[in-house]
């Protein structure tokens, strides 16, 4: 009975032997011995190592971070106020400390500055100014209090601080408005200069000058009266006045189109942006009317609609199309160029005529000969 009990019984010497072996194995584990081969133990140590490495690699979260606000100092302690202090108390504390540590007021050796040097006083003055700049603004103070209460949000504090530092102090809407106004002024000045340049050129053209002179004489603007005494003008003054009269008549009688037309305030960028809702509403109403009249009701095109379709086929702007002569527009109507197929035939005819003209024109022949023999990159003294 005793032998059987020794071999199989849990309460006998066999069970005690297993417990002894387990205890010996644990001792060997503590001593770095025979547990090395246990898969479960190896996995546990590996997981523990990974966790420790991950924790060590994380940045240390602290409410006071160097480079943010007052650094490792608390802004409230720098000014000597509590977190519940009002803006008036903060301003009063700042003025007192600023007067004390201002570089111009600092006197080394005095009892109030015992142990202070000029360099340390300067650093304190900068720290006091930083603390005041942080706490005087409501938003900055709220973010700073949030950092003190939630030190674990390390990256959020960095983002909030540098976003405020790098954000422009001026409202972006004001910047956009000023930019648009500057572009609009430049546009109007450029267009006005181009218009004056065109008028100056037209004044020198004999055709327009003669017509303007005749109109001025008919209106009695160039009738010279005999002037005597002090009111008598010199020939130069009379000539300048006549030139000004001719110039004004050319301005009023000649309708310049294209890039040299008279500038209009409604065409500048600022007015275009302001009137954009009106233009958009007008266009949508016109487009809906077009669809209803000519697509649904099948109405015949009028002359204005035909000119619009012709201009769209030719891919011309309204100013370019308006600058064409009336005879050309009537030719377009006779050829029914508002129909796409008719316009394609007309375009191919124009291309063929241009090719023939270029082949037979003596100037084009000389140009092709010059391009072949000398080219645009060579300097010549040929008059033609």
C-alpha cells in the first residue's frame, strides 16, 4: 500500500516530489538558469521588453515645456499673481516688475538687486514681458491654462502656440480686399494710359484730324477773334487751345474698340466681383429664356441672336466682334454663318484664300526667301 501511495497518490511523497521540482525550477529561473528554454517565459519577457521600449521612446509630457510661453516657469508665478487674478491686477504687477528690472533702471549693487547682474536682470525683464503678453490676451491665457491643466497633450500645445505665433495679425479679409483694390487701380490706370495713347495717335492721323477740324469750325470752336490789350494770347497758347479742341472732338466722335477703348469703372476687378451676383442672375435668366424660345418653342433667330451665334462660332469676344465693319457683319448674315456647317465651309474658304495670297504676294515671297537664306537670328542691313 505504501509503494502504491508513493507512486500514484497526490497527497503522498510523489505529489511532494513534483512540488519540490517546481520550486527548484522557479529558483533556477530567478538565478537565470533552466527557464530559458520555456516558450511561454520567452514570450512574456519579449512582450515586457517591447512595452518598456515603447514607453521609453515617448516624449516626456510636462505642463511646462521649454520654448512655449514662459518655458519651465509658470507665468502667474513670474508676475506674482494667482490664476484667478483679473486683467487689471496682471497689468499692475507687470508695470511694477517692468520698472524694477528694466535695463535703463537697473542699478547693480542696490539692496533691491542683491545677487542680480545686468544679464540676469535683462533675462528676468524678458521673462516678465513674455508672461504679460501671454496673460493679457484672453485666448492666449485660456490656452495657457489649458496647458497647465492638461500637460499630457504635448503636441496639441505646440500646435496651438505656434499657430498663434505664425498667424498674421491682420485679418485675411482685409488683406484680400486691399489686394483687389490695388489690382483694380492698376487695371484702370493701365487702361486709361492705353486709351490716351490711342487718342494721341489718332490726333496725328491726317484723316481724323481734318474731320475733327471741320466739325470744330462748324460748331464755331476754332473761330479766331481779334484780341487786344492784356487779354491778347500768344500764338502758342492759341495753338494749344486748338489742339485741345481737336483732341476732345476725336474723343467724343470716334468709338475706339478693343484693348484701347475708353476705360469703364464697371469693368475693373472690384466692380466685377461686386456685380457678380447680378451678372450671374442675368445670365441664368437669359439662358433659360434662350432654351425656352429656341429649343422648346422653336422660334426663329432674330438678328441679335444670329450675331451672337456667329461670334460664338468665330470664338471672338464682344469687343472684337463689335470692332468689325458693318459690311463684314452683313456678309456674315448673307452667308448664314450662324449655322455651324456654313461657318465651317466659310472658314475653309478663308484658309485657302490665305494660302493663295501668301503664295502670290511678293512680300510673302521675300519674307520666305529671307527666312530661308538668313533667318531671324542674323543681323542685316537690308532696307526691305
